[in-house]
C-alpha cells in the first residue's frame, strides 16, 4: 500500500473512531438527540405497539411521528434488544453501519477505476452527517430510509447490468420501503420506476407496476384512516406542514432558506468531483449572469416586500429543552448570531440566497447535480414547515453520489477537501448544540 493510500485509510479509521466516540459519550449534534429528545416519544410509540394490536396501535391518538409505523413493527418482531433502552440504542448503532457498508459497495461498483481506499473514505462520509450519526447514536428514525435508498439504487444499477428478476424485485422492494420509512423519499421509487421503464422489457415493466401497486396498498390504508400521510396527532402538532389535504399550504419564503441548505451540502460534492479554478468560475458567472440575477432579484424583492422574513420567523417552534427557536437551517442561525439588527440579518440572508443559487447552478452546469434533484428539494422547501436541516442532511450529498453519472471523475484531492468541509459542519453542530 502506497503512502497516500495509507493516509487515506487512516483518515477513514479516524472518521469511524469519532463515530464510536460519539456513541460512547452520548453525542447530540442535532438538538433532538439525548434521552429527553426524540428517543423519548419514540420509546412511547414502542410501548403502544407492544401493548396493543397493530390496528389499535395505528389508530391510537397517542401514536405520533412523521413516518409510518413500519420501523416499530420491524423492531418489535425482529429486534431482540427492544425491551431495554440501552440495548436498543446499541442495536440501532450497529445496524447503522449498513449505511456506509452499502454505500461502499455501491461506489465500488460505480467508480471502477478508483482505488478501494478512496472509496472507503468517501463511503465513511455518511457517518460525518450530524443527522445520520445522531440517529444511529440515539436510535432515531432517519437511517432506515437512508439505507433503503442506497440499497434501491445499488440493486437498480445491478438490474441495468444483469436484467435479472431478482434485481428487479429487490429494487422495487427497497424503493417501496423508502416511502414507509420516510414519505419524502418518494423520489426514490419514482426514479427507480423511470429507469425500469427505460431499461427493462415490457413484461418486466408490467411486473414492476403490479408489485409497486401491491406494496403501496398498506400505505394507502394508512392515508385513509389517518386522513393524511402522518398520524392524526402529528397533524395537530404541525398544522402548517403539508401532511394532509386539509393542510395544503405552500410556503414561498422557504425557497431561499432551502437554497442555502442545498448549497451547503453541494459544496463537498463539488469539491469531490470538480477542480475549481478562478478563471472557470468567472467564465461560468459571465455566461449565466441572467439566470443568476433575474430569479434571485425577483425572489429577494418578494421575500422582503411581502414580509417573507417575518413570516418565516413566526412559524419557528421553540425547543422546550433550550427555550430557543429552531428551523430554517444554519444560515438563519448565523444571521442571528452575527447581527442584532433585523435589516442586517435580511441583507446577510439575501446575499446568502444569491451565493446558494450560484452554487446550485454551477453544480448543475457541471453535471454534478441534476435539475430534478434541485426541483425535488425545492418542493420540500415549499411544502414543509418549519424547514429543518434534517430534510437536506445527508440527502443532498448522498443523492448526488447515488444519481451522478459514471462519466464524472473524482479529482485527486477531492476526497480530502470534501472531508474537511463535512468535518467542519459536524464540528460546528457539536459545538452549537453542546455549549
């Protein structure tokens, strides 16, 4: 093993070491970790499903959360450590290693000319995500959908190469599970079905449609009895979010904040795949000045004139543990940390919106990101409020890896630059939520 490969390997060991240390020292890098965080109401949900029938549990008004009950059913049926909270936490922590493992297998199959040490390092970036690692450490809900997403695209790529029914079925199975583990991951089965249509013979396309329909029936039943896509109590707690027909609202002011969150996780992706030079970036700005200035100017004018700033801040909930508001991502937090004046905060946010739009356009022009992924995340921004960073981390970076074309090459120093960006994000999150 060469010296460079050894350094890359040791960096991967360092990343997994701090992941272990996070569990040992009960790291909370998202604010909702800890024994009194989201684990508390999840444990109450487990109690409901342990002590009642499945139908009664689903219909219970005490059942709350933003996802289907599948993860509770699976744990109660198959997890032997579900009766003791520390054992349960350990079991989910171990289970969460499936994320970087399956991502490694996917990347190894996709980037055939990249050495395994580099692939190992890039796959380990998943456990630098504050939301992925906190979900692993505290047994939360997020990682089930992320692992299912990776497996879906992994088997989809195998299907494209081998055209076997087993790969077709596994693609459909895991992409369907994505929605049960996290409704906003509906983009995964849509993406898979589009590629199945492009790849498979007509008979297999019909099979795929039939299997998807069968797998969707339980969720259709949930929507019927809940009158929405989340339990009734959740709808009551968050009436501003698009979680039922009666809550059909769109929040235009979130678009700018959403763009900052998209750009935040595009930066390590750009660093991974593109060697940036001042001349190339200047050329990009010159060639795209209209598509940068016009949408940004229009949005900022509407945002400021129609009180978008005030509307966004008004719907922010308060963390009962810290007595502080949360939502809208890191840029909103920075604006409050840096400036006391609302006018200065608005200027800072407006400049951030412009920079974020440039980053998004640049990544799309260089084929690092795609328009349909950008559109998907903007729809999330419109539909969900309060807008949370967990809707973007680690999904923007991960989906970029999963959906990127094979012709895009990893630049020599790219993994190292990407590591420093992601490690900085994690360090700031740990510092912010523990001081």
